[in-house]
C-alpha cells in the first residue's frame, strides 16, 4: 500500500498530491517529509541518478518529464517491497501528460515569464492564481482506477508465484521411523489402480482373440471387475452381452431421404428443449444495450443515433489506462513540439514569398500521398486527391511558412470535404416517413419501405442490420426482418436470436417491443428473391412499416452469385440498397464497391428492370481503426454515395452517424 503520491513542478509548486493514511498526511505536511528530504538530499545535490531514495523507513521513487519540468514522486513503507511502483510512475507520467498537456504547457510558460532572480517567490504567487482542483478535475478517478488495476495485477502475480512454490512442498513427505506417521495411500488411488489393472487385462483378453476360456490365465482378475470390460466365459453371461448390444449407438442417417418434421425438430437447437416458452431462459438486457452509447431524443420525439466524434488524442481516458496497464514498462516518446505537427513539417521547405509551381509541389504532394495511405486511403484514391490539391495550389502566391501550411491544409481539407459531402439525402427517417405518408388511391395498398443489405462474407451484415432495426423500433416503426441468407449455416438462427432480443427491449416507456419486430423465414436452400417478395407482401398485409432484407455474403468476382443478387434487386425494387463493408479493407474497398455497383447495374438492367446500384454504405468495425478512417474516403469516392451509418461495437446502440468535419479532422491528424 502506498503512503504518498505527488506531482510537482521543479520550481516547487505542488500540482497534485494524495496521502493514503492519516500518519502519512501529517508527515507530508511537515518539513521532514520524505518528499522534502528527497529534494534536499538527493535532487539538489545531484545524488538521485538511480531513481531510488530511502529515509526514515520510507522508500521513495520518482521520475521526470523534462520538457514540462514535472516531478512524479511515490513514497511507501520500505518493508513492503511493492513491485508495481515503477509501472505506476511510468503510467502516471503518460496519463497526466496526455490528459492535461495544454494546461501544463500554458502553466509552465507562465512561470518562465518571470525573471530568474524572482523565480521562487513568483512561482508561489503564480500558483496561487491557478485553480489546480478545477484544472485537474477528474484526475482523482483516473488515478484510483489506474492504481486499482496495478494492485490487482500485482496481487494476481503474487498468487501465481505462491501457487508454484506450494505444490512441491505438499508433495515432499518428511522421513519418519514411526509407521503410524507414514503417509497412507488413499482408497481412491487404490480403486483407480485396480480399475486400470482390470482394463489392461480386459484389453489383453481382446488382443488374444476375444475368446478367453474358463481356467485361462487372467480370468479371475477379469471377473473381479464390474463386467463392462471383461468378456463372457459361459452361456450364463450371454444376457449381459445382449444387454450391452441393446445400448449400442444409433446409426447415423446420411440424408438419402428428405428429412421429416421430427428430424428437423430434433436438429433445432435454437431454443432449450427443457424449457417451455413460458419459462424461457432470461437474457441480460444490460448486455444488449450500452447506456453510454444511447442516442438522443429530439423535441419531436425522434430517436437519433450519436455522431462519431474524433478527439484530439483519439482515445478516452479508459482506453489510455488500458493501454498503459498493458505496456506499463514502456516509455512514451514525447509529443512533437509546436502546433504544426508532422503534416505541417512536410511543407517546411516552402517558405518565402513566391508563386508555387509544379516542381515546388512535387515532393510535397508525394509526402501528402504517403500520409493519406497511412490513414488507410486506397493508393489510387490518394493519387487522385493529391492531383486535385496540386492543381488548386499551382500558381498560388504564398508568403511565409505559416501561410504555406495553412494554404496546403486548407486545399487538402477542401478536397476531402468535397468528396465526403453527400450528393443525396442521408436522412433515412425522412425517406421512410415520406413514403409512408404519401397519399394513395383507395384501391391501392401501401407498400412498406424496404432496405436490402449486401456485401462480402463476414463483414457483419446481420449484426448491423439488427442495430438498424433497433434504431427503427425506437422511432416507432414496425419492422419485419426477411431472412434471405439461405446458404450460410446458422444465418436464420442468428436473426431469430436478434428478433427475440429486440422484442425484449423497451421503447417509449414500454417494457418490451413485442409486436414491433418479427422474422420472416423459409429455411435454407430456397430462392432468396422469392423469399424477399413474400416478406414484402406479408409486411404489406400485416401493416409493417419497414422490411429489412438480409442477404448472403458473396465475393465481388463470383458472377453467378452476383446475378442472383441482381435478380433479388430487380424482382423486389427495394427503396435502399446498402453496401456493408469493413473499415479495415483499404485498397480492397475500391475493388469490392466498384464490382458490386457495376454488377448490380449491369445485371439488373439486363433483366429488363430499372438499373440499380449502391444507394449508400454502412461501414462496420469502425472502432478498430482509431484515426485511420481512409476507408470512408475511398468508398465515397468510388460510388459518390454517402455513408449512412458506422458500426462501432457489439451492442444494439453501437451505431453512429458520420459528420464530414470529424472525418476530415481524423484524416488530417498526425
């Protein structure tokens, strides 16, 4: 257990401190505290190069952040031998600088304004004007979480080490002359040995020809067994043999005939057969919905998913803590100084008042292309964007380094913004409400709004379809999910589980959503286009508002499967065709989207229907790429269609909307 922890400036200003016991709190306030002794006897005299100091039964360790002139100190009882102190100091330094670097930079700069002669007195006066409690608000909670994580990790390591030490000690038996003190073999071990001996003998009998006769060697031992492993030696034992045969495994049916309903029921493991519908197993609803990622309600009562936001660090405090706990022994490199960053240094050579030419911009644009490719933008798209930026800068007069940097950044931001800006409306709710509220002739029945999800294998179409379904349910729509993936094993069962979970989630004050979502399925091996058509007709007849059509994953080069998908589109004319792709694909995004869009247009037009292509994208696994969001730029550039949603987690609320400004900020970040 620690006694004291503090963060101070080299000028003597204490930014933050924590004492863990009343005695330590009293000692820290006195002049003889371990921290004051450390400063007087080690730091000032230059005897603290090893980072360790001991005084009055205390062990003190510390570390520096030289560019910010900070000292991190931890004091504890020397007898405790705490193993996590080094990791704690490194983690404190990393976290504190990452979370409060802007404030610390300003604070240190204010201290340097004063003259060197009055530094000590001015530091005290300057610190009085700063509200450290407000500036470091939330640091106590971060520190507690970090310390608790390191203490738990150290305790686990101690338990592991102690477990390895105890086992040999238990196995060693001390010598003793008294027979009563000698260890005895347990009855269980004796029985196990006898059972092993019987099994070995039975195996020998089988190897001898399965014909052990009465009187042969080993029969007596075999008869001493339980009769399961020994062979019969007389006619009186034949009933045991026939009884054993009756328990033989039932032969497998290899599908020579069509399965019956009883066969299908025996193979359906979607529900627990031991429980009835009225006693269905309970599901932890808190695991299905993340309250921290829930959307917001507008004044009109509409449920809107949250916007994806890109912070300056790209990571929350919890993410940083997890990273520090994993890499607690590593030192972080200091952040680049200055406000321009690495991307700004690309243009450092373009200084002075001059007119930019293609020759001047050539190395700059090459560095810009490399930066975009590091952000997961496809190579072809990076080259085209850099060409666009170069054309906008050629002939432009710049005067000074900062002006050049601003001009180049602005040109790059404008180019990316133009690409990402949607050409069509991304308000899916508006499209749905418009169709459902459009007046129709009395003889015509209203069709539901249909959305088809397409994409390659394994990108998360079914999972993110269920997230969109949750969003629609929260906005008061009745949703029918059509299981048109009749190829992948378990696809229908997966959607069945999603429908069951979504039915238990409440909306508008209700405790559940029963009746708001249903599954339409016809099993496996059927025509997907026909199932989709039946589902739309069923939704029309039963007053469903939206139909979500799940399709089987397929590679973009598989022409027969792409023709089948185009048939589904041409037959049912869905209102939206959403391509589901991963945020990790990079160059592959261009190939996937180009061929999907081209195949849908060609094959749908060839069937005599209206030419249809991709209407929008849903990008999954967005939470795995941090600031490498170039896949969004590549996908939008290829199709010219907007990204409607991004998936960023495992719960039904982990759906986000993209704002162009946030994506531009992430791509331009260093």
